[in-house]
C-alpha cells in the first residue's frame, strides 16, 4: 500500500513553483512544464521491475491531474483500482477486494513526495536536480531526495516536446516503477466530480 501511495503522489509532488536560476536545458524545460501545467489527462502504462531487472507486473489505466493537490489514477487492467486525492486525503479503492482505505496526505503516507502536493514545499529545497540527457525521444531529469530518510532513492522525469512522457521511481527495496504516458492533454477543463469519491454500498472502509 505504501508503494501505491508514493507512486500516486509522484506526479503531483512536482507541481510546485519553479525558480528562475540558470540551469541546463532539461531542468529548464521541466520547470517550465511544471509552471505552465494546471491540469492534465493521459493514458498510462506502469511496469514494476524487480531487483533482478525483470518486469513482474504491468498495469494500464487513465490519469487525471488538477492543480493544486487533486489527482486520480484509474487502473483498468489487469486489475481495477482507483486512487483519488483531494482536500488533503487519499482514497484507495480496490474493486476485487471490495475495500476502501482513506489516508491523510501527510508524512504518514509517503513522506516528502506526498507533502509536495500542497505546493508549499520547494522542489529545490527537497531535491537535487540533475540533467540526464536524451534517451530515445525523451529528455530526462533526475530528482534525488535531500532527506536521507526518504522512502525512495530517486525519481526520473522524461519530457517529450515540453510535455510529460515518462517517469521512473527507484525505491529503497531494490525495485523500479516505470510509467509511460501517452495521449497527454495539457490544461484541459476537468469536471470536479472526477476528484470526488463515494464508497460503493457494501464495501469495507478503513480510515486513519
């Protein structure tokens, strides 16, 4: 569950104000993307890779983002799950388990990445940013947490023509989570009902 919380917060954690310092082109492009993105929709493919470098699970779904602090991951296959964040809380709904878990968006659910959803924590204060050059069609930037107690080692952000193309998270358990985005639409109008969640009748609900 903690990994899902961290993953769900990865994109939104970057929606903070960027500084105007002179930097390498990939970092400048990342900051420009963050500054100009108010909302976003995309299809995603998520691949979990184990310590041996082998893919162990691949998921597909839809992603919605509304700044500040609102996002939704709809996992459609091979299993169905929803992760919705708004108003300082995160709802995790597992269709197969018929279970909903509600957590506050604070240090107890993912440490710094989740806290950055508020937009009150500086990217520069919490991460070291390193440009990684171009791989394929994507220009990559590496974000390394400055907090030694962070639950992950680094995050890679891949940009494609000033839009988001991919992400990679390396956790402290030796696993990689790679996310590939397609059909990205920047700043579309989104219905606020997308970020509302009501537990279906009969499911078990657990809340911190």
